[in-house]
C-alpha cells in the first residue's frame, strides 16, 4: 500500500456492542482526506454508534480503527479531539444554559493557543453571522436552526481535521437544511474533511463524494455518491422513489 | 390582538369562597395545634398586640390577599400582552367574602365549643383560647360577630391592597414583615443594645422584655417608609455620582467598601456579644460546608445527599489525632499539626466515595450518596470501630485550639477561625468558578456526554469535585470537633446533609453570596427562634415553603440560574419556527 492510498480514517471489521446488543457488525469504511463522506441508514441502523465508536465513546471489540495511519482504538475522547476529530452530536445538544460564546469556548476547551482560538472564532462567526448577533444569548433560547449552527460552530472551534456530523438535518425545515448543507460544503472547501451521518439520503448524496449505507449494523452498500444516486436498491429503499 | 377574558360572576364568587375555605381550614389547624394560644404570651408590640393575635390577623388579611391574587391568575391564565386587571369592587368583594368565610370558621368553633366539650378530644381548645380567638368576648354574640367582622374588614383591605399602587403595597407588606421580624428577634436587639458604653435607655426605648415597644415599632415602620420613599432616589444619585468619578477613585471606593466590610466582619463578635457569636459560629460551620457542597452540586451538578460523611470524617480524624482521651488515638497532636492530615484523609475519603459513583447520575447518585452518609454514621456508632473512634460514647477531651501558648477560648475568639476557614472556602470557590475547571464542571453538569465529546475528562473532574468538596467539609468538621471538645455519632445525621443542601437551594444554588444568606436563614433563624420551642420547626418549615414559592430561584440566585429561569419563560412562547427571516446571508438558496 502506498502513502497516497491511505485514508484519513479507516475502520476495518469493527464490531461494537452495547452489553448484549450487537450494534455494529463487521463494519469497514474509509474516510478520504479532504472529502465529504456520508453514512446513510434508517432508524436504529447504527449510524450514531459508528460515530461514537470513532470518537471512543463506544468500544469497538474487534477490528481496527486507524486515523492518519495510527491505531486509535482504545484512545480517550480527549486524545482524539486533540488529534483533530470533532463531533456535532445528534439532536444538536448544545449547552442550553450557556451563552453562545460560552458554548464556543467549550468547543476550544482542549486548546491553549490563544491566538489560534481567536482566529478560529472569527472564522466560525463569519461562517455563521447569526451567531455573532446572538453571542450573548443563552443557547436554550436559540431557534432550532440556530442551535444546529451553534453545534457546528462549537465543533469547528477545536479546529478539526475531521468533522463528524450526526444527522444535521434532523427536525429542520427544508430551506434550513439546504443552508446547513451549503455550509457543510463551505467547511469542506476550507479544508476540513467531513463525515456526515444522515437519513436524508438525497441531501447527503448531493454534497458527498462517497457514501455508505448501513442496515442493522452492517454496511450493505458502498460506492461513490454519484453511483449511489442512481443505484436501484438505493432509489427504492432510501431516496423515496415513487 | 386583544381579547379580554372574563369570568362569570358566579365563578368569581366561587373562587373567593374556595380560598376562604382553604385559609379557614389552615386557620383551624393553627388553632388546634395550639400555636395561637402559645404565642399569646409573647407580645409583638408590648401590651398592644400579641404574636398569637398578629398571626390570626395576618391569616385574615392573607385570605383577602390570596383571593384577589387567585382572581387575577384566573383572569390572566396565560401571559398575554394586555393584563386583565381586577376591578376595585371585585377586589374588595372577593377579599371580604373570603375573609367572612375564615371568620365564620372561628365563629363555628365557638358555637360548637359552647354546645359540646371540644376539649375532651382536642386539648388545645381551652377557655383561654376561646377568649383569644374572640378577642376577649368569649361565648357571647359579640364573640361571634367580632372575629367575623374583623376578618371580613381586614381581608377586604388586604384584597384592595393587592390592586393599589405597587409602592403602597410594598410599604405595607414590608412594614408588617419587618415589624414581625424585629419583634421575633427583639431579645437579640435588646442584648445588642444594652452593653457597656451604650446608654441604658437605648435598649428600653425600642424593646421590652417581651416584644417591641410602640416606639420601636414606629421606628421600624419609619425606616421602611423612608427606604421606599427615598431609597430609589438615593441609589440613583449614588450611581450617577459614581459614574462621574475617575477610574482611580472608583477603585479606591471599591477598596474602601471592601475594607469596611472586612472591618465589620472583624468587629462583628464584639458588636453582637457572646451568645450571638456562638450562633455565628454555628452558622459558620454550615457556611463552610455550603461552599464545599456548592462545588459538588452547584458547579459539578453531582447531587450528593451524603455530604455529612465528609464533615464526619473531618471531625473524627481531627478528634482521633488530637484527643487526650487515654484509650483513643494516642497521637495527641495539636490542632494545627493535625489539620493537614485531616484534610488529606478527608480528600481521600472524597475520592473513595466518588469512584464507585462515577457512572451514576441524578436520582441514583443521590440515593447512593445518601447511603454513604448513613454508612459513615453507622461506622461511627459501631462496636467494631469503637476501640478507635469511641463508638456510641464518641470522643471526648479534644483540646481547645491554641496559637502558640495562647489557648483560644470562647465563641468571640473562635469566630475568627470560622471566619478564616470560611474565607478560604469562599476564595477557592470563587477562583474555581470562572476557571477552566469551573467551565468543565458546568459543561458536565449540563450534558455529560457532550462535555466528553468536547474533550472534557469527566472522570477526572467528577473526582476533583468530590475531592475538593470533601476537603472543604473537613475544615468545617475539624473546627466543629475542636469547638465542642467532644463529638458523638448522632451529630452526623442525614439532617446535616439535608440542611446544607437546603441552604444552597434557599440561597440560590451556584451562588456564593447565596450560600451565606442561605446559612443565615436556615441555621441562624432557628437559633433566634429558640424561645418558640416546639413550634420553631413548624415556623421554619412554613417560612421555607413561603420563600420557595415567592422566590423559586433562591434569595440571591447566581447569574446562570437567573438566566435559566428567564430561558424557561421564553421557552413557553417559543415555537420552533420554520421561517428564519434573516437567515445567514452566506447561503442564498434557490428553492
Ligand atoms: N447506549 C446504548 N445502550 C444500549 N443500546 C444502545 C445504546 N445506544 C444505541 N443502542 C442501540 O444500538 C442500535 C443502534 O443505535 P444508533 O443510535 O446507532 O442508531 P441510529 O442509526 O443512530 O438511529 P437514529 O437514526 O434513530 O438516530 C439501536 O438498536 C439502539 O437501540
Ligand atoms: Mg442516531
């Protein structure tokens, strides 16, 4: 294997359990550096579990996880955040009692480079101007769309190399979903690799380069986004073909 | 859009009746448990009105106030832009009606009592009591009419009061509250005023051996009125003057204020005298623990109901290390030599309790820590450990604290140790609050999983919170042991944990000044109410309930907590909006 072929992050034959529940079965997938990769699947298919497994919040029992060629299975979340992986959790889960600014500060919790943090703060606020207007507002009083933006901004504050996103479209109006996905593209263009988990397959495939489909913990399809968009099984099962 | 809601007359009347019944039953309760009669011996204003009587009058007035309050609530069920006012005839009417019902309850009691011997069942219903509730008229027609009339009139006045100008209402309510408070602590006032150097007439003029004097009452009311009339203007002026000062002078002013406060704190035991200093020290024990538990519960969000365990470990380790009791310990260290060891031991105890509960949250954590608290007490009581820590006999002969060759004696001197320990605990809390650690705790309290995803090492921070919390409690425990000279297992009951937690809640959880205020209210007030014997706890409970209804966020809430409440306000009328009018201009989208 030569160096060019190495993925930013690679899961090989990973199994994850919650007690007796076998949530991920022999999952292998690659996230290429500089690209947007998406993971599609219905409810309870194990999408969130995949992200938790990557970020060390659920333990992989078999297989390996490699990030930049390094085995990261067994590392703590803090170590992984420090290495440049960061997550926008499902349902946004911003800190509702903290102000917008304090939420962003939590995003850069592990960093000590004051200048860098300031720089990133400006970058993030220019990406989400609405947050700048509301920087003193308490998180819980933001609208759903604003909360999603805050969750993304917070994740970006750690200056990630890889951004994991768990269903960013959940519960948002179509126009807002469009905006959020446009911003994801922009984030990617600024140099962050993105791994986005979605049920909204149309939307995700429209911005992704590569996609995987998960069904009850197993990867059942893996292809370029363009191919997936025309895949027959995909169209029937996930793209709401009528 | 305005739509005025209105209730039918019948339902308005029913509401007033309902409140009257409710308050009337409460009144009966107070009469039957004997509060009214007991407190009749104690004057609010000497020879004018007793506390028993004022309680009755306040209940009368309260029914009117409550009924108008309820009416207003009923008229404004949800927050609308325009408030529907309660019109004057209805305020007077509802008040009077509910008052009449309350008065009728008393009349009924008098009638029933004249027919059958209620006293056979309820010992409190004595002839004396009947005299009190009929305002001296006994079982006569006047005795029936007077309570009803008084109640009706007072309730009508109170009802009207609810709808008049806010400052008038505030004046009346605050006057009543402060006069009552001053009367309850009139003994303390008397003692504080009668000391060498003060002219004798000072204490006589304001207070008597039994309640306030008329002059004292008028003075309190005058101060309240002056505060309400001139207070805002004075504050305004002071603020304006301050804002025109140069930064240097403002800083000096701040220093001046701090030094004044410090001076006051240093002189406090001299100002208040011996007994109140003892009370201050007891409050100090709880203030210190309050700061410690505030770190665990207020900052880190770990609901610990077994906090007394650390207080106990601190007290017991100090006792064992310093006691001169021949069969225990044998270390006989001085307080100061033992203190660092005590702190370390208790800190380790904190980690030991913290470790097994790392994965628990909320109610589970509360129950398990509650168990730990009880285990600590049982261990202290156990025969098994009694060779080491004295079992049920406790540990005696704990020497007094000495500095050099000077032994610190008496509450007025010990006070300074409590002050110092309190200051240390305050300082630690204050520094932690705005630190990285404080942020991590705050994030953890809100959403542990997400905090973890941000890179917060939650295991470390939980243990840190337990450890620091325990160490602060050990300061309190160590001082407690040295202050008393003897400790027994039953001093470390679950009630201590509950009191500390309650004082946090009463003061406003997460707020440092709130800890101090909460401790004064929860620990100081019962001490001052000691003369009321068995009713002390009842009054105290009633006070707590009232306070939590009036100020659910605590007396001095922290900024974050106040924010939260505001948030909940907003959340009510927030609709998850689909339209985002001025959406991010960065992303114009064609759709
Ligand atoms: N903490 C947990 N303990 C036990 N089982 C869990 C836990 N978290 C997830 N599971 C189970 O693992 C399976 C996969 O869950 P996961 O949250 O990964 O699904 P998902 O694809 O993200 O679904 P959704 O689209 O609804 O978010 C489900 O059957 C779920 O019940
Ligand atoms: Mg999920």
